[in-house]
């Protein structure tokens, strides 16, 4: 026999689960756990079995629960059980389940009453249950027996608290009717974790074992010691019934007969018994399901809204229609062209906020990477002077020249101009690579049609490669043009007469621009020792004269200012464990740069940031390190040392002339390179995509084959349509559930201060507005308007439940009556209650 109330909920939950399963999602109802808490032999396991509808827990004289049993009920078409510690083994005989629980308990705790917090996990698959978790907990005990430790009570309490502190756990506080309810450990524990009484239901067991003439009527009516959700009385099977194999169905019929025949309970028989407890719990489950429906509905509606447009496009879609393929080919090529132009020219919609791409990266190549590559090709001062001195000496030959030779100037200038070819060609390569990356990014929208995507990428990339050779030829032509004629009459060229004054003018111009801010940004100083806090991030400000860093970008607390004199930049190899990209600044005269450090290692998040900072430092006059051989340094030093004053003046003059002319050439190349690449490469590729791509695709082969959609796209279309329909059905099902189920309101709060009295004396129970005083079953309430009877001791001891009356003095230290109170024999004039 199953739980009938639960069986009524099963179709409701199954419809929900079917609705979510059809769209590949889990129905996360998160139904509450139900924990049964109480003292030893209070009848917890029997309550649990009655709720499940199966006889499977250990029974017998002296047998108690000594390990938590976490019982997971799973809805299935057949009925069987399996343990977590016996994976793969199915138990269809529940007598074997009981034996396995006993054996597993003894295996961990021993056979001498020991306990363990390690739970036994049991799964029961049945068509008669919902997906719930039920927990049978060890009974609270006071005195250790057998192998139990001295702190057995505290261990059990801690074990119980692990489960009942969860907000999704319903607490069945089980108390036998033949014990004092005011001292119920189960109610005290539930009060600690559920002070508002939202999750606690009182269960009174063993009503059939109370002494003759006593009952628990006032408690069950929630008058004597009230709980917010009240109490439910149940009558479990006795040990004799269990030994006699009395099934649960017969036990429930006997329970029903008991409540109908007992004079103290017959008037509330419909509110008592295991079926009533099942109904209350199922009402709670129904409330929980209804509470979760709004979140489910909102989630489904948002998903449905997101799929509406796409589903509308796919509805009526015919993959093999030739007209559709032609139309879609035109749309795809047009979209590809628009996307490419937006990525190159920039656009306000669909902005990438993660990294630079397309036109932004090409702009960085033009104005940061390319100038940096130009400077890297320049010779350092010593090498330049050595070459000039050699040129002058070789031109004069055996004679000692009186004048500075022009041929030495032209030879040095041409050698410097030829060096520009490498960075110029490298700039073209970087732009081409970025164009190809942009084409691939734009073709991602064509992934629905693999052949079309492949052919589009091939055609456009081939055109870019064709233009590459022309662009490089044109760039090299620019360099050859510069080599063909050295224009010493250029307006910006200083000329021979002003060559001597160039150094002082340069110094003045640098000092006037000393406060100009070149760059700001966050950098990490990487070579701070761990003893001093390790790597730290600071806000750096680079000017024409110094590099300063601050605690933050408000620039109020300056940490250090580093002058740029005699500084250079070198790359640092990225460490294996670090994700940062590092470069360092060092002093060419081998002095400390920062405190005790010969170098200042600075780290960025990407290589692009490193290149950008190097370019900014270059503008400030901090050049990259040049690697020179030992031989050349030695030769240079010896030559400089032996250079006569006349030759030194000639070298200085030509050096200034070369600097002036190369500045003109660099300025011209920096200006013409972006223009040349834009004209021959970027604009040409855009025009090709707009004007010729479609024609190239048509001439590439069968257009219908180009528009054959991928298998993934076909699956995607079917999935979108199926999901869209399933979402609509799921929303309809949720609407039906919302209207077909009824929410049971939570009872109003009650005063539960009686739970857990002080140690100095037991607290008197609070009054109930419906019961001005406690009555035995033979007493009748006084007629309306009659004075209250005097308080006099009866068989249960003195007790007055009118503490809320202002005239009635409170009576501290009055013990509440225990449930098994003995009632006086009825007088001849009294009548039994109907």
C-alpha cells in the first residue's frame, strides 16, 4: 500500500518534470526533507514507515536507530531499493532491506549499542512516491549504555542539528503520550532551529498506551501547550503487531477505529491519525511547489522570449528551396560585407569590450608598433660616431682633409635609410595578419553553411595575399625614392651652418617640454622582494623628464619619481608561473634605478600593453637596448680615445646633419606608410568584398552546394522549434497547476515560550483564548457569563490557565501536567461527552 496523499501529488509533479524534461532541463523543485526527531522508542521509525507506506525499518526488543538513515524516495515505474554502500545491487524484498540496515549499522557501530554520525543512504524507487528525502534519526538518550560514550546525549543532539537546521527540512517532533510534553527534547530542539514554528509539526504517539481514565485531548486540541502547526495524534503498531506481520493497511484501519471509538478523541477523529499527518505533509509539499512556480514561470518566459524571433524565422523553413538559397546567399554576403566594414571603420553597436580588434588594432600598429620598430633600427651613439669617423677617414684616404666631406654624410644617411626597409615590411605583415583575422571573425556568422564560409575565406584571403606583394613593392619603392636623392635643401634640414648649434637647441626644447604628460596607466612593479610585500600595482605617470608612480589614480600619494636620464628599456622573458608580460628599465651607467635595484621590472596584462608602454617611453627619449659585440665596443672606445680634435668636430657636425635629415625621412615614412597601406590594402579589400565577392562565389561552382546547411545547423533549427513549442506547453502546464492546487495558509503564531523552561523551576504553560483553564474529560465548560470556578487541586495537581487575565495573579513554579494525567471517576450526575 502506498501513501494515498502522496500519490495524488505524483501526477502533478510528473507533469512538471515532463514539461522540463522535454526542453532538456531539470525540474529543480527542491522538495523539502522530512526529519523525524524524538526520544528513544518514541515511535519515530513507525511514523516514517507509515508515511512511506512500506515496512522496512529494523524492529524488535531493544532495537533502536543508531545511525541516521537518509531515505531518498525516487519516482519510478517499478519498486526496488538500493544502498549507497551496495551500488548496483537491487533489493526487491524489503525484509532484506531491513536486514541490510541492521548489518550495516553493526558494521560501523558494533553490536553493543554504539552510535555513529555516518549516515546510511538508502534509495527507494517506487511508482507510489515523490522525489523526497526522509530522515530517520537516532533517538535522544540521556544515559550511555553498552559501548556508548559518556557524552552520548551531546553527540546525538549535534547529529540531529546537522539535519534540522536546513531551511528546507520539515521537522516532525515526536513525543509519546505517556511522557511529559513540557520536557519534550524533540520540541526543544525544533524550537532552537525553528523559533517561529514554521517547519515544526507535533506528533503524539502511543495514545493507546495511556493509563485508563487519562487522555491527551487538551494537547491535541492545541489548548494546553500550543504549537503554531498544532499536534497530530497517531497510533502505531505494537511490537506484537510487528512480530505478527500485521501490515500497514490493517494498522491504519485499527488506528482509525481507535480514534472513532475513544470518548476523548471521537469528536476530532478526522483530524487525527496517520492519514491526517500525510495530508498535512502533502499540503506542505503542495505549498512548496506553488511557491516555486513563479520563478519557474519567469525563467521559461524569458527563454521563450529569447527564442521567439529565431523560431519565427525557422517556422516554414524549406532547406531545399532554390529561391530561398539564392536569397540567403545574397543576405549572407551583404552581412559579411557590413560586418567587415564595421570592424575596420568602427561602429557603435556590438562593441567588443574585451580586446582590441579590426581597425583599432591596425591603428595601434600604425601609430605605436611601427614607430617603435623604426626606433629599434637606429644605431646607438657610439656606433654612429664610429661609422662616421671611418667614413671621413676613408674618403680622405692618404691625405688629411681640411674640410668635412659631403660624401660621408650621404653614405651614412643612405645606410640609415636602407635600415628602414625591415620595419616597413614588418608593418605590412602585421596589417595583413590583422586583416585575415578580421575576415575569419566576420565569417563566423556563416558557420551555418560550411561550404560558403570556407569559400568566402579562401577568396578574400587570396585577394589579400595578392595585394600583399603590391603593397610591399610600393613600400620598398618609397624607401628607394628616399635613397635616390638626398635633398639637403629641405626646409626642415638644419644645414651645415647650424649643425654645431643643434645640441644646445635640442636640450632647450627638451627642458621646455619637461612637464608634458605622455602616458598614464596601471603597471605592476614585479621585482619587489617578498619580504617587502612582493609585486604591487601602482598608477604610473610618464612625462618627458621623469617616470613617477602613485598609490592610486587620484595621484595624491606619490611613491617615487625616476628621472629618465641614461635610462634604456630591455625585454624580460616571461616566467613560467606568471601570466604577466614584463619589461624592465635600467641605467646605462650601471647605477641603481630604484632603491637597491639595478633594474625596474614592470609587468602588464598583455604584450600589446608592453609594446604600447615601450612606444610611450620612446617618445620620452628612453630607447630600447642595443646589443653590441665586445669587439665593436673595444674598437669604438679606442677610436674615440685616439680621435683628434679636428676629426671630432667633423664627426659631431656630420652626426648632427644625419640626425636632422633622418628625422625628415622618418617623419615622411611615418606619414606615408599608413596612407599607402590604407590605399593599396584595406580600402581595396573593402571594395573587393562589396563589388566582386558575390561574383567570385557564383563562379566558384554550384551555388546550391554552397548553401547546404551544416548538420549542426539542422539540429539547431529542429531544437529551437522543439524547445519553443515545449516552453509554451510548459507554461500552459504551470498555469493549470497554479489554478488546480490550493495553498493552505500558515496558522497564526502562538506563544511557545513554554518550550524549554528555566532550571529553577518549570514554567507554567501559557493560556489559550479558547480554553480558559484545563479540564479533565469528565468536566463541562462553565455556562457563558458564569464566574470562573475557584482553583483547587485536582488529580493532576493545581493548574490555572488564565495567566492572560489581569485579575489573575501569575503562579510561578507551577509544573504543567504530564500527558498521562489520571482523571477522577465520573460522578453519577456527569455524562460522557458525545
